[in-house]
C-alpha cells in the first residue's frame, strides 16, 4: 500500500479500516543468502539497500526484541554532517544527502526537519578550530557558516552570552543539520525492506555463530540454527557481547547515554544547539518538549538505564548555557547503549572470519549515520569491496597507526 494524501482521505472516509500491516511476521527459513543481526536503524537500512540497490532479497534481519527497541528509538534525533577529517566527512555528507531524499525513497514520513545546528565556541582557539572545520566541510560539499556573537544572539537571545567562565563568542552553523523522527526511520526502512521481500524476524536473539574451518556459515538463535552465506552484525551497543560469540575482541566499550525531555513548551529553540565548553546539546521537538542530553555515564555497562550523577552533570551544563531551562520540568528520562570506539569513529568492515561482517562503533552519533551506514554496509556485503566514503572505517586501523581521531582525544571513549 502506497501512502499519499488521497489514501488518507480514502481511509478517513471508510472508517480507517483498510490500512494494511506495515510489515509481515514471517517464520525464519532454514537458510538465507544474507542474515543481518540486529533490527535497529543500521540493520534495517542495510537490508533495504541490499534489496533496493543490489537486488539481494533472500535476506533476513534477526532482532532479539522488537524492531526499533534499541538506540534507534532512544536517541535525541540529531542529524548533521559537521565533521573535519577526510575519513569521516564525505561519509556523513553522503548520509545527509540520503536523509534529504529519504521520505520520497521510502514513501514514509520520517519528519526530516532541517532546522540547522549551531556548535557554540567560547574562546579564540575554539573559533579558529570552528573556522577550520567549516572550511573542511565546505571542501567536502557540505554547508557551514561561521557566526559571530551577535549573529548567534539574533537566533538565540535566551543564551547566557556573558557567562563568567564560558562567554559565548559565536558558533559554527550548519543550516542543513536538524532532526529526524527516530522511530519513523526504523519503521520506514522496515517497511521498505519488507516490501521487497526481506524477512524481518522479531524476538529472535542470536546466541552464537556457526563457524567451521574459519568460515561463518550461519547463526544460532533462540529460534534454532539459521544458515547463511554471509552474516552481517549490526548490533550497536551490544557489539562487544555479540562479536564475543565469534571469539573476536573489539576496540569498543559500551556505555549508557541518557536522554531528557521536558514538558511541552511554546517554540523557543530554533534548531539544534550544542555547548562548546560543557557537554550539553538541545533541540525542541514538534510537540514542544525540550530534548537534551550530554555526557555518557562514566562506567562500562550493557544496562539501558542511567544514573543520577550523569543527570546532574547534564542539567548543570544546561543551566550554564541557558539558565531559563531551570524553569522547565523534566517529563521523561531514559538510557540507551552506545558503542564507544577508541578514536570516536565507526567500523564498517569484514572480520578475519570469512563470511562474517561487522558494523559498529557509532559512539553518540550513529543515528545521523543511519542511511550512509546501511548504504555502505550493503555495498561491502554485496560487492566485497568497501564503499569509497567508508574505506577508512576498518577494524585494523589501530594496528596500522591510522585512527580517525576526529577530536584528537586519543583512546578515551569518555572524551569522544
Ligand atoms: C540517549 C541517546 C541519544 C543519542 N542521540 C543521538 C543523536 O542525537 N544523533 C545521532 O546521530 N546519534 C545519537 N545517538 C546514537 C545512536 O542512537 C546510535 O549510534 C544508533 O542508533 C546505533 O545504530 P542502530 O540504530 O542500528 O542501533 P540499535 O537501534 O541499538 O540496533 C541494534 C539492535 O540489535 C539488537 N540486538 C542486540 N543484540 C542482539 C542479538 N544477540 N541478536 C539479535 N539482535 C540483537 C538490539 O535489540 C537492537 O535493536 C544517541 C544514542 C543514545 C543512547
């Protein structure tokens, strides 16, 4: 069923009884050409692009819970392509371009809202770094505008410009950045993949791999063994645990990241804002809630819930940036699991085990990467060669001394 204004009218006039389920609930087959482990944004996007771009439809996505139960439905919905390094920027700009055509591609309203993102700077050194980043973005075909203090004040008069410790001097603005409704992305890709014949299998946890003579031939699951010519893991925060079943250790730590939503307020925040001196970022949803977050919780964990010190720390960041936030009441808080890599950049690669592929290490920022991640992972699985914009996202880059260390923070996941 295609969605359109006419369809809404037709269904509205006939009591909304004709809507079809958005995807099927198939039983797993004994064997597939490709099995994708993890039904988050990246797994579903990979399945969609395998079918849509490479004509590969004998594919299953195995999800241990329900589709979208992971981080794709828990993030703060920010999309942007304001990266510096050549190993990252072209990839995230491809993602931005895919976001821009996504709703037409999927025939699904994902509420792509390009309201802009401003990264604030608070010192001369930060201004120079912002100018450099903006130039790198423009060279890679992205958009960037360096705003001075007055230009930021015009857009966001409510900020504390004269904060004693971190006065606001300006910001790097990416007008095409913004937000996208997170779970609509999962549902849209799921529907797109299902329509092309991909089996989406929920409540099907992968508990092991069938590896014989160094070749991966399938997966063990809560619903029995499923054979596959190629297995593509895509489990974000559970990467370490799942790849451990194959005997592989990753340069990744899992941490909890919390998100916060206030009661609904009248429109106040024009786009996305990030504090350049503390770790705090904020936007406002279409329903009016202030959506904000900050640092990861300070210990490794696979729990999807956070603790109070991180909450206090994030709220302190908010108060330093925009004291008016102290008047808003927080409505909801939740935690998700982020797969923090040692240089803050992701992996889309083969593994040393034939037929087993890995996608992970998305840190705080894998939501914005969803379209390009699926696109490039599908390219690698289908053709055997990395997509040019993801060519540096390799698992062996630390051994080769070629990390993609965007922030220059080294192997400190808490700083990325
Ligand atoms: C609070 C928070 C805020 C964030 N904000 C942003 C943001 O504003 N912008 C941004 O770009 N990024 C953001 N992120 C990061 C982003 O959400 C993630 O990087 C991204 O969603 C990860 O990819 P995914 O969608 O495929 O992950 P998930 O949705 O987590 O998908 C992985 C799936 O694998 C499944 N799985 C795990 N183990 C198994 C198994 N053994 N068998 C089968 N299935 C399994 C899980 O159930 C899950 O559904 C945020 C993350 C959090 C937690």
